[in-house]
C-alpha cells in the first residue's frame, strides 16, 4: 500500500506522518515535492536555499521515488500546492489518497506565526479541492483526530483496509529520520510531542487580511468537510 496524504500547511500532517511512520510495516516520506516546487517557482520560503541544496529538485526523479513500494507499505506526506503544472502525477496511480483538512482560521493563525502574510496559494485550499475533484479519495478532519485519536485512526484504517496498529498513537519525542531539512524551522512543537495533542481550543479571531483570506478559504474547506470520515 502507498498512502498519499494530502494536506495544506500548519495542519496535523507531521504528526500523522509520525503516527504512520511509527508502524513497523511503514516507511515515510516528508513532502518530497517541496524542493522541486521551490526550485521552479522561486518562492521565498524559510530555509529556501538549504532545502534546494539538500533535497532532490528534479520532479521526475521525485516522482519515480514516490512510485516505489515501502516496507511493505509507504506513507507519503504531500501538499497539493506543491504539485504545480507540469509535475508528473503518474506515480499517484494506485495510491490510497487521503485528504487531511483543518479549519482555515486555525491554519492561518498558525502559519502567520512562522511566515508573515500568506496568500491564498500558500495555504493550499484551492489546490486541494481541485486535486480532490481530479483524483478523489477520502477526507479526514484534524479536529476529529485530535478529539479522539484512536477512534478516528481506527476508522481511517478500516476505511482503507489496513489493520490498526496501537503504535500509531504515540512516538518518541524529537526529530525523525524522514524529516525534511525544513523541520528545523517548522517542526518545533511536534518534536516536543509524544502523541496527538488533545482537542483544540475555540477558533482564533482573525482581523484584516487574515480574516479576508479565511473567508476566501472557507468554501473550499466546507466542500471537503461535508465529505469527511465521521
């Protein structure tokens, strides 16, 4: 089995990668198209030069790697907005596609703490709904996982015909071998974790451009939310 887990930034995506990667029967990949995306778009992200220097930037070579089997399974953490026009998608055939979503107010509040003034393309909601329309798959909301990790992971495993493994519920604190080099900037909180955090607090209050951006993202989030695994 190859699982392609599609998620925008500042979601539960790294914790989910650690969860699946903690199983003895899975290997994990961390945003393999991130470096090609930065190389071809020239977008200025934190650690831009280090990412391009450290990771494979040829999308064809990355795609070939994504097509390989795991041990025996493979979990791939992907971001929809990394798949720009011209990047190969043949590797995605035969994958189990899961779309991980989070309320945009939470995403925007978290993102702006790490990188100022994101735009709509940065947070990936439009690209995610377009990808869902293209390849289908199932949807799971990070709030549901945080509220009851075991219940939702059991439901997800059942839905994709994968036996549940209790090892998915906890992991050792600190970085993991599959982390991209960008972990130094983005993964501080998850590196301190040993499992999924509890239920989230009420939605943050946004103002100005952040509030406008949230309003733009809400219809895309709602479209997937209505189809989520319950």
